[in-house]
C-alpha cells in the first residue's frame, strides 16, 4: 500500500533498499524475440530495400533533371541507408554462430 510519507514509493526500489531476497530480481523478462520474429525481419528487409531504391532513384533523377533538392534528399537517404547497414552488420554478428557461440564472442582469448 502506498504511504505518502514513504521516501521511496517504488516497490522494486524499496525492496532493493531493504536488501530483501528479491533485491536484485528483475521484474520483467529479457526475451526480446517475439513469435513473429521471421515476419518482422522480412518487413524490415522490405523497408531497407525501399529506402535504398528510393535513394538511388532520387540521386539518378537529381542528376538527370539537375535538381539540387532531389540530390540533397538522395544523399540524405544515403546516411539512413548506411546506418541501416551498420545495424544489419551488428545483427548478423550477434545472431551468426561460429565455434558454438555467437560470432561476436569468438574473439581470440589471451
């Protein structure tokens, strides 16, 4: 029950401050994969393809028609596409397995 004089009204923080048995228990799970994981990945790839194709179309159209606006927007979309490429690289490194562990954990140990 909430007590207005309680300096720490958050129940999780209050438990941590008291040092109880659940002081370091996480109140939620850390499973970020959904049942629709493959469908979500497929949609994400469609978004990336749409972004890259629009970028290429804007740059080519800007060059053909001499439109600085299309060129600027096309190059701006290139920054978004490169950010997506970095994210794709990280996802592949995290999910690909080599040596029985994710590739990101297969660096040589001293």
